[in-house]
């Protein structure tokens, strides 16, 4: 059993100093001399320009019921997209999908994402600037798009036919398979030639997504209704962030892992304060795997390694895992 002290709340800010009685009496001296309060009420203070408004509320999405997907299939990406069948005593590669149309060799794949609404679809991203949508039931590429000007580092599905990608060109772009000739740029890195490495789409509220920059301790929260301007920036890691994942059953919670050996669990407020947003929980240890469900936190020990790099993902059962 893992001691509960391994998971600690983020330290609260120090309490503000109380005002002296003399200052309070002098401030209220005018009010005390009148028998009735002034009918005029002071206008509310305007929010700080560094306090963006975040409205994260779940809303209904009309999508068809999830088809029955085979539960014994795994996918992996590297030189090819491979599908594996998990059997009782073995794992067998059942399909190898080549990203190249003209060669038996494929440009290395950087990431992939399985479509939850249509499990027959898997999207892959590649260093050859393309994103490829695969129909794994037929074993063929449904479409291949030149998505960016440079290497594509990550891909994430939103709806059944809508996906987004990030690239070494520093942009987040959204693609709709009903209009393959166009894309929408949602965000561009404020620093020229700074790649965006990872992308996570909020499955509980598709208006929001998150991305991370190369060699940055910042998680950027985006609202697709307000392109180019982040609604929040989470900056509490002490080193580069490597992985991000939204909670599968909550629209307000996101988890991040970084080179500082920490996994931070964030709850996004409705309005960010002037000093930024603090994580609600901080995990820092030599444990390698993390899983988080709606009711419990589970840790698996590996004394040889720390949480630094790798992939942070959430599955349909509501678990986060750092690999």
C-alpha cells in the first residue's frame, strides 16, 4: 500500500497581513460619522489583464453510439503503424501499415491517435509533414494530408471527422475531413521557430485543447473559439513539460508530467487569478507509473526511474498512465 504522503497538495500562498486597527478606523471614519450608508455603491473592480476568463462547462454533443471495437487490439507507431492482437499467452502483429505511397520504407511516425467515435480510424503524424488517416478494418489509408510546413509531432481527434495537429512550425491546426483542402490555425508559438510538441483535446468540452512548447515549463490552454490567444497558461513545473492529458471524465482537470520528475494535477478555475493557476495536487517521487481514476489514485513503483518524458495518456476506464 502506498503511503498517502506521496501525493501532496500544492502549497497554499502565504496569508495576507491584516490591516492595523488605526488604518481601518481612519478609512471608515467618514462612514462612521453618517447615520445612513451612501446610496451609491462603488463599481466593481475591473479584472486584471493577466486574468483570462475560462468557462469550462460540459455541453451536449450529438454523436452516434460508440461502435463495438475489438478490445484485444493494440497499436504502436515508429517506422510503421502496427496493429497487435493480444492473446492469452502471446501478442501477435496482425497488420503493418506503411505511411509511404511510393516506397516500402516509411518516414518515421511521431505519434498517433485512435478515434473514439469511430474506432476503425487511426490518425498518424509524421516527420514528412503529413497526417494520415487509416481505416484499420480495410487496412488502407483513407486520406493523407500535407498538414504543416515542417515535421508534425502530434495528432489528436476531436469529433468523428475532425482532428488537430501540432508541428515544428509552431502552429496548432484543425482539419475537417469534409473539407480536406483547408485547415484552421488555432494557435502559433509566440517565439519564432519554437516547435509545439504535444496536443491534447478536451473530450468533455471540445472547445478546449492544450499544447506544450519545446523546452518550456508551460502548458498552454486554448479555446478554439478565440484563435491565437491562450485562455490560460500553467507554469508551475520547474523544467520542461513532456506530456499532458485531460481527464476522461471531467472537463476541468488536466494532468502534466515533466523533466522535473513531477506529475501535476490541475483544476482550471472559472477565472484565473493575477498570479496564475496553481495545481491542486503535486506528485513527485521515483515511481514510474501513475493512474488516476475518478475515485482513487494508484501508483506502481519502479525505484530505477523517475517521471520524466514518455507519454501521458488516458484510456476509456478513466486512468492516466505515464510510460
